[in-house]
């Protein structure tokens, strides 16, 4: 699963780790899980209401304010991406199992990462780690084209069928190693990685267009809190220069890098 401990102010990046963590923890006292009486749902109206409440209470109130992101989170039916046995929890602010040791991400985290990617309607986006396709569908509501790669073949095949049935014509999901499969595409305006890597991949950085943004969870120093995973944004400021920022403390499933 993943846990998020927000650090919303970049100027905190020079403070000691403990101070930054405690500042972030204060923010998360806004409830991390807005539980709904969602068992026994009987209509699309029920899901629509719960989705609206999710966006208002779990996402907007916690600092995600990009109108395109909020609109996308309101539009994508998360319950269609969740296994039936967990569907009653579709709009709770928690990751949920989707099989093969993978999860559908916490709605807040999907919104936060999408906002951090600063997507525009003209953007071409690459995602590493499609999972069930939910986060890619959110991105596809904003960007021109989204290419999403999933190394677990059954998940990729299910996601392809799902997003096609839901009508996402600008979302393309492929099974396999995204770094290899995407070699003929790009450069990308944004790259979003949805599992924790051991480090920021140089190859991913080189796939960015100038002013492109890479959003990626990576392993941090062993002494950091909760396993040391950090969500980073890497921006390509010129052909040869990159700017790197730490956005949050997070916990994601590991990126399958060498199957």
C-alpha cells in the first residue's frame, strides 16, 4: 500500500527531516479517510455522489486546487477500476488491492501527482505502472495523449479492455517494460511513475521534452521515516539541465525493474 505525508511548501526542503515530517503530519490531521456508508450501493447516482464527496473532502480540502485535476477526479468512475470485492470502498481515501501484489492508488495521491505533473491539454504523457488504468484515465481527461505501460501482463490486458469500454480514446495501455516499449515515442511533456524506483532513472530524464516534468517515487536515505520513500519532481529546464524537488513522503509498492 502507499501512505502519504504531505510537504506542501518547497521552502521546507532545507529544514531537518524530522521537522519537515512533523509539518507534513499536521497537515494530514485533516482526515485521511472520509468513510462513506457505501455498502449496498444501487445506482450510478450513489457513485456520483460519493465521487463528489471524495473530491471535496479528501482532495480539494487537502490542497489540490488545479481545476482540471478536480474535474478529472470527478469524471473518472473509480468504482469501475476496483475489484468487485472492494467496490464498496471505491471512494474511500485508501489504496486497494487489484491483484498480483499491486494496488490502485489512494485518490488523494493520484490527484496530487497529477497536479504536480502540471498537465496541459496539449501534453503527451507517459506513465510507468498502469495497474488497473485509473491514474492514466485521470491524466487522459486532461492531456492530449497518454501512453501507459504495465509489466504485469494480466493487469495490462484487463486495463486495456476496461479503458476501451469506458471510452478513453486518447489512452493507450501496453503490456511490458515501458522504457523499452516507449523507445520510439517522445519526447514527453510529463512522465509519471506509479511505483517506487531505486533511483531517478537517467533514461527517463532523457525522455522528457524541455520543460517536461518527471514525477517519481524513489528510495531515500535509510534513516528517513517510513522506509525513506520520497516523491520527487524532476523538471528538464534545458537540453542538458534538470531541476529536482522533493514533494512528499510516500509509500508505494516497488517498481518491477528487472523481471
